[in-house]
C-alpha cells in the first residue's frame, strides 16, 4: 500500500517554500500526497492564495477554515480541533509541517497528540526580533519526530535542544530546487505582467507587522516609504510591493500601502505575486536591473542569495536569522534605509559581493533528499513516536 503523507500549508510564503517537496512527493512511486490547506490561503483579504495552489496543479485533500484571524491563541485552539477532525478522516501515515507560523503549530499539535509522526522543516533557525517565531518554532521542534533543517547551524541547535541525532537531517532550503531549475518567468514576462521598465531599477518591497508590536506597525512602515520615495526620485526606480501577512497590525500596513500606491505609475501593489512571479521579480532585481529587495520578510534573507540580489533587511523582525553577505541590516530609520538602498543600487563592489557570496541555505536538491527520508523512515519503529531527551546533568 502507498505511504500516505499529509502536508499542511497555511500561508503563501510557506507554500512557496514547500512546493518543491510537494512536487517530489507527488512524483514518488509508493507515496500518496494528501495536501491540507488552511490559514491565510483561504482569506480573500490577503490574496486567497488557495487559487494559486490549484493553478499549480495540486489536488487539495482538505480545507480548514477554522484557526485563522488575529487572535492567535483562539486560532491555534480552533486549528487544533479542525486539523484533528481532518486527520481522523484522511488517516495519514505521517504529517509534514513547515516553519513557525501559528497555523502550522496547530497542525503539529493535532498530529503529535494523535500519534501521527510529524516531520518539521526549518526547525533550529533563530529569529530574535520581537515576534513569537522562536518560541513557536522551538516548541514545534520538541513536538516533532523528524527534523529537516535548512542549514548546519540549525541542525546543531536542534541537537543542542536535546533531540536525538538520528532524527536530525540537514537538507537545505527546499525552494532553491525550483530556483536552480529556472522555474520562474523570464525578465520580459515579468516586465509585461507587472508593467515594469527593465532599464530602471526594481525595488521589491514586503514589510510585515511584528506580532508583539502590532500597535507600532504604521510607525515602523513610514521610514521605509520615505526612503523608497527618495530612492525612486534619485534613481528612477520602480517599486513592486506585496501585501503583508494577516497578522495583527497587518491591516494598518495594508491600508497605508493602498493609499501610498494609489494612482502611481511607478508603484505596483499586489496581494501576492505567487512563488514563480516573486522569484522572477527577484531575478529581475538581482540579475537584470540594478534592483534590490527590501523589507522584513524572511524571504529577503533565505531566497535572495540564490539570485545574487542585494537586500535591505529593516528592523528587528529577522534579528538573529542566518543571512548571507548580500544582506544589509538597518533600523526603522529613513536615512539608514535610504543609504542602504542607494548602496545596493549604485555600489558595484557590493553588487558583485551579493552576486558571488556563498549561500548558507544550500545549493538545491532538497526535495529528493526529503522524499528519501520520508520514504525510508520506519513507521513501525516504536522509537519514532517515543521521543527521548539526550541531555542529562
């Protein structure tokens, strides 16, 4: 019988990172992929990215409408109940979850308490920027049974947390598989879709609210807008901006972005670019125009090195996260952001460094590595579910 592997996805960024693993699972003989979709994917105000999943050709096995909203404590509770019901119906042999979002946390709790082994991707990462990411991610690590780390530093932290070494695998960042395969639109296709002029720099902008500081979201956004205004005036740059996550504070950012971009030919605001168009735009910024990625999304640290794209990481949201040398870190200060933008656009030496620096998240082939691990793990071994702590006084 086929091994039934369920994968949960709860938001657009996580789905883009998961997609190479979904493709590899789908193509593997002897594995039946069960895709569970919930969270922001089903939120029309933030892009309704369920449609993107369907357009990519994946069959959705279950949709979870509970466990969304800004009250994450209640959302987690509702999500646990909803995912438990789905798991009872689908009866998977194993569940795969990604990252540190509260939706995935709820799915992991439901599975682990239902005696379903869980493989967790991106455990052991570190972000100390005032969000709850670290707390949630490390809690997920302690509940998960198989750890799929994206880099050696993260794998070391997982074992340092007392996890048994045989459970820990360093597989790299999954989405690099699709980047290396060139699975994104050409520069011409990106320009036609977004109305860009490829003779001018492209600024790709995403800024999310910080979950522990939702009341400061607008104050943290304004310096970014001011700095981009100056950079656009001095360099002729165009801005491609995407919606923030549906976290508390995201609504305020979204409304301000809508007002800022309204009626402007040099600003494109999209709910979601989708994984392929987002990567195509990163390629345009890094390889075709003298562009830059700016904001506080984790993708600015994890995915930009694969495109050699200079990046400005703003504020504290990604503090502590592993970053390549293509990333400049600045505070919520318009002058500092502007200076960093101008360096990314105009400094040939820095652009060369961004294009040639090592990528700490690997060089691809992650999907096949993950499939081999999930295919070969002994689900009948009692030790898989009976976790042990390796630390003793």
